[in-house]
């Protein structure tokens, strides 16, 4: 996929061909193509929407239901409080709807977060972990919400607070929480997935504001 993008000299904002054409041109199955596209999406190199197709680059604010501007004005405490309400339900739904490929993507993001050396890498893969769970619900509203949450905590007050508050021990705790969420989703238990996600986000709130 990356070689194709380079060969065609595609840039941010360019639209990729439909999956049927792309899979034929690349000589790969639709399933393999979707896995490649999903990984690129988790890494922030493409974004997809039902009416937009597959676009190179990061998801623009207008594609995230226009809520990014309001989140930009919201306090970190407000955003975390909203996440504690919303994301356990997303995790519960994903536990019942995730495909095997979805579970592999979620677990891969959890592993990459655990291996992250720097703050920027941690934020990228932690955000990708939560976005992969939202994507497993097959609900574009949840995907847009989590994309907006990720964008809000990558800059401004969030970045300053995160650099001051997050220690190596707290990150190890988050890694353990991610593993518990993955296990609950593997067991197809919406109740356990919701409980594990709520515990994780409550711990993040405590770590940041204690």
C-alpha cells in the first residue's frame, strides 16, 4: 500500500480508488486490503467515511461531526468525564461486534503502546487503541467521537498535563488495563469490557488530577 501511494505520488487529501479496483491493481484479496487500510487508518495515515471513500492524511475536523472546535475549548477534566460515560459502552458493543481482524488490530495497538519509548509514540498508539475499539463497533458516530477525543488530547493543555503527570509506573498500569480490556473482548463479554474500560479511564483521571 505504501509503495502504491509513493508510486502514484499521492498526497494528503487525495482519494484512493474503490476497494475493488485497488485490490485488483495491487493483486491482493479484499480481506488483506481491508486489513492494510485499517492499519494505515489506526496510524493516522488515511481516514475513511461512508460517503467520503478513503482519503490520505488525517481526518479533518469537519469529518468528525463538527465537534472538534467545542472539544478544543473543553477542559481535560470535562473530556475525561465524557470519556468515562461514553467509552465503556463503546467497549461493550465492540466486544459483541468485533471480527477476528478487529481483535487483532486492537491487540496490536495495545502491544505497540506497551513498547512505546517516547511520549509522542505513546499518545499515537494509545489513541489508536481506543480508536480501534470504536471502529470495531461499525458505528461512524463512535469513530468520529474517539477521533475528536484523540485530537483534543494531543495538544494544548492536555500535552502539558500529560508530560507533568504520567510516570513510568502509571504507564505500566495503563498497559495492564489495556490487556484486561483486550482479554474481556476476546472473551466476548460486554459487561467485563465495559468494566475494564471504566476502570482504565477512572485510573487515568486519578493519575492526571491527583
